[in-house]
């Protein structure tokens, strides 16, 4: 849905033929595009954005470094000329560091405001608004080594009493049974909304996905007697939903793709029904490279992007069908190459995943590339765009 500009703003860009405020003359190279959001704040009348979610959301994951640096201009240009209308932006990633300086007390206490990625958040968000790009704040919850190290009483401990429990890559996790962990995430989400984000997306809403022998060494001090991992996650997502609901923004959760077919909680506390009955949107991560050999009868799931995504999303739809209220399904799709046995994920493999979703009636999705590098040919051109930007990949 396109932005309803006020009359004064219309006068500023009435002659612009392309999409977005700066689309009238795309530079020879995206690198030379200037982000003029600071000046923009004092030119255009408020509000710049009407707060309405575009339908359907077609988003790119944008890591904090990409959002904070010169790459943002390239990504905005890509959105201007394609079907992309939203960015999922790391507000708190899995390092525990924040995108911007925060006023949240816990963030200040643990030093999360000392490793921020940008100090000009407002101008960058204004640039997104000027280009009709819907801003989604991604907040990682349980995988927060900074919080775990600085508030050990909120953390998973080793059973032998020797200190913090750590996963296979030596990362400390916070205790997902501890309400304070979820409240901290909710406080950051509330702040992000007040700063101008249109939607909040929570990731790592779960327990560690480690082998049973490793988890046997972990102690969750906040766990109530008899409480299961599923119950711990249920309590946590209820805290998030209850605290954010008054703000009127969509509440969304990233979950394992296998939750749509699993009969249990996958050993991490995630059950499909627990999320889709609480959230506005659920984002199953149906990356073909993450499915084991034999999944859906496929010898090599990574080489069958269409079939994996179609099967996974078909299960998700059927799982939600009997529910009186079920969240929108917005899958995360694979826009990266992983593993020794390729294929490389070219525009063909990415479009095959999108085709699988669309054939099932799912027209909303997010592309994930951890480096926030996306291939233009993976995306349909924007319907009103007559402009082009040199280079096939951004």
C-alpha cells in the first residue's frame, strides 16, 4: 500500500516519475546515492508514514551493519525498483549489541549501548519512510551473550557449578524461564516502536538447540518445579504480546520451519499452535539447506528449493486450518548458499521458493541473507518503475 502523502509533500515531488522521493534520477552507481533523511525530517510534514502495513509484505533482512552504513543506499535503490516494500532490521542481534543508543535501563547496565551500530537512526528511518519502506525491528531474545555475561543470575549455568553454560560455539545463553529476559526484550521493542519502527519481530524465542548430552549439563535456575520448555516459551511470548498489544503494532515471531510438522516441541520449546494463536504473523524459517536428508522423501533437500518450501508451507497451512484464530504465515526464504554440496542459490533457486509460496496463496515473505546481499534478478520489477540501476546484485 502506497503512502498517502499530504498536500505539502506532494508539491515537493509532483514531477517525480519513479517510486520514492529520490527516485527521479537514480545515480550511475548506488554507492553515490546520498541518504538525506536528516534534512527530510524538517521538510516534509508529519506523519511521514501512515502506519499501515503494506499488503503483502515482501521484505529483505537487513543486518545492523548494512542498515548503518553505505549499503543502505543500495538496498533502498533495490526496493525502489522491485517488489520489495519492507526491511527487517536488527535492533538487537545475537551478540546482544543494539542498533542505536537505548534508554532502557538494563541495556545501559550491561553495556549494550556501548556497542551500538548507528547514532543517526532517525534520519535512516526517515529515508525508509520517504521510500515507502515498512520498517520491522528484529529483536533476538534468548541468545544474548552480552546479557548472559553481565547478568549471570539471568543466565543458564553449568550443573557442576563452574560458571555459565555455553553452546557448541562457546556462546552463553540467558535462561528462557526467567521473566526478566522477556521483559527486557519487550522494553526494547516498546522503545523501537516509539522511535518509529512499524512492526516488531522476535527471534530466538526458544531454548538452545543443542544435543541432549550438552543440555543435561545446563541448569535453568528460574524454572518452576515441573515446568516444561514449552510452558516456559508460552509464558515468555505471552509477556511479549501483553506488553506490546497496547501499542497497536503487529507482533511477529521467527520459528523453526520444522514446527509445522513436528509432533513435539523440537526440544527447544516451540510448538506451532502456541505461536499462531498469539501472534499477528509467524515466520517459519523454511530454508531448504536446513532440512535433513530424507525430509519429504528428498535425498538432497538443499537442491530442491521448490519442493521443500511447498511441502513445509502446505503443512503449516493445514496445521493452522482448524484454529479459530491463526496468524498470517510469512515464511523466511533462503537467499544464501550453504554447504559443500551446492547448488549456489541463484535467482532461480530463490524464485522457486517464492513460486512455491505463491502457489499456496502465500504472497508475503522475507528473504534472508546474513550479509544482506541480494540479487536483483531474484525480484520482480516494481510495477511503476521505469528506472534501472546498473549491476545484477546488490
